[in-house]
């Protein structure tokens, strides 16, 4: 793939590059009790006092369910070529199984038709953390059966919506469900159980593989792959101990998911560290890795922060952080990540489905939002992505997280990640300076 500029000139991306933005259902849709939608684990979790900032929930969010046409027009006006969103499982199957909810399907049909009418390519995520509460009550992702229920749900969507969806993403950030939902407990379902956590990791990977099999069996020519948040792990010093600790840390952060998907095996060092009696190791059955590693058409990569690992297995910060204290701003990490995936796993097509940061956005008296920090962040990360393409990485598209300010999980509405400012009291949308900058980047094919 040739890119017509040198390092000192303007950065121009391939003509067919997929400029996009991303959202997820629970974070934007609202309408939590409308048109037959069932309860999700995030409905339950966010209503427990102390779980989310200010007790915020996604009950209303930014009312995208009712305002989707306005949001589609925003996407068109920004010049987006791709829109990555998620489908709410409890809106389709209120109890996680059985006959689909027609009103839920109809909403996504309207959304997809609106995208096509505006010349925007849909990229639909099957699962972005909003597990139906009924399935959680039956064991959630600790239960192997949930992986099969997910495959059934995926098959239902492939047949109901598949003619409108050229790209499907299966599971969004399985690692976040594992780490935040089952290790630290600050995401739904709010558990702190390491032994359960890695069994959940296996069942999420298995669910992905079963969904891929369902798509292939349907005869669809749509593309499919998972969405992994990957963190480059660097030794914090030059000692052999730090190098060894960083390697194992990388096993849990990255190789656990990449190796099973693209090599058909879990990393031996991670399995040894978990131990032969761990629920994950005990839960792996013959044939599971073949299902998980069935060929995919693309890999979605999400990058936010590097990790620096100390000799004792701890971590430390090296770079300035954003308003999200866990996020270190290090664009070079994106280059390292993309080139590492291509080098170690081969030339699988890649898409960046999330990259962004929260900034202290305020609506000024002249009705503008000056988020220059976001522009700098995106410019630097796009430059890293551009360099990766120049060095042979088959990167097809880039999606800013997020299109709109929204419900940011346990942080509630305190963090603003969007290109578009949302006045939560009125639901009015206002383009930030980053949005107008991104519109120019898309129009020019670079910057």
C-alpha cells in the first residue's frame, strides 16, 4: 500500500481509508424500558449505590434511540465513511434467549437504512458488555451455556440484519469484562473473583468463535472479527526481572486473546501461572481452541494506553495522563502495537475501532467547545497509524472514540470523550473544535 508523501510532508492516507467514529448501545441509546427492551447487567449494576459516579445510569443516556436520525445527520455532515456501533442484546432478546423482539430489530433496521442512505458503512458490534440480566442470573459468562446463547443471538441477527451489515464485530474488549467485571469489580457484574475471571475469558473467546461459525454457516459474505483492547507492555527498567515480569503481564493483557484467536493456543506461561487446577484450565474442552481460532476477516484494535511493568510485577506511569487517570498519553504505543500484531501474527487486516481521550470540555458563551487537547491527541495517534501503514501494516480504518459525549460506565457523565458535545439537560448536540478538525482531515484524506 503506497502512501504519497515523505516524512516531512503532509500525511496522506490511502484513498479508500475508512474514516469513522464509534459508540456503544448502553452508552448512548437510553430508552431503557421502552419497546420491549429487557434488563441488562449494566441496568442492574448502575442502580447499586456507589457503583457509578453520582449514581448515573444509562436509562436516558443521550437519547439516541429517539434522536438517531439527528445523529445520523451529524455523521453525514462530518463526512464519516464508517460508523462502528453496538446492538443491545436485551433489546433484541429481553431474556437473552428465544424469539426476537420485533421492535428492537426494527430500530436497528431504521438505523442501518439511515446509514446506507447517507453513504456511511455500518460496522456492527454484537456485544458491548450489556449482557441480559436473565443470563447473568443463570451464571453469566461463568456458564459455558452463555457462549451458546450468544451464538444463537448472533445467528438471529445475521439472518435478520445481515443484508445491511458488511462488517460484524463479535465481542468488544473481552479483557475489560474479565479485568473490570471480575477482578477489580468496578464494572458489571461487579465481581472480585480471579478464578472466575479467566474462565469468563475462555467463554468470551469461545462465544466469539461460535459466532464466527454461525456467520459462515449462514452463507453470508459479510466480514467478521473481534474487537480487542491491546496494551503494549514495556519493562520499566533494563533488568532481566522487569523483562520477565513484562512478558508475563503481556500474556494476560494481549497474548491470552491474540494467541487463542490467531495461533489456536493459549500462552503456556499464562496457563502455568494460573495453574492446572484453575477454572479456566479445567474449563477448556477438546475442540474449543479450534472453534476460537477459526479464520476471521479482520481484527479490530483499540488502543488507549501503554503499561510499564516493574521487576516485581507492578506498574508505573511514565507519561502524562488524561482525565482518565488510567490513561497515559503515548502515541508511539499505537505504532508499536500495530506493527507487533502484523509482525507476530501475520498480515491480518486491521481496523482501529477505538482511540480517544476525555478532555475538560465546556460550552462557551459563543456556543463553541474548544477541545484542542483532543485534536493534538488524535493528530499524534493518526501520525503513528500512518507510519505503521507506511511500514506495511494492513490498516483499513480508524474510528474515534467517541462520536458523542455519553455515559462512560462507572465514571458516569463526568468524562466527555466525544467529538460532539452533548448538553445532558437538553440533549442538544454541538460540534466541538475536534469535530470540525476531523471533518477537514476526512475531506483532505489526511493532514
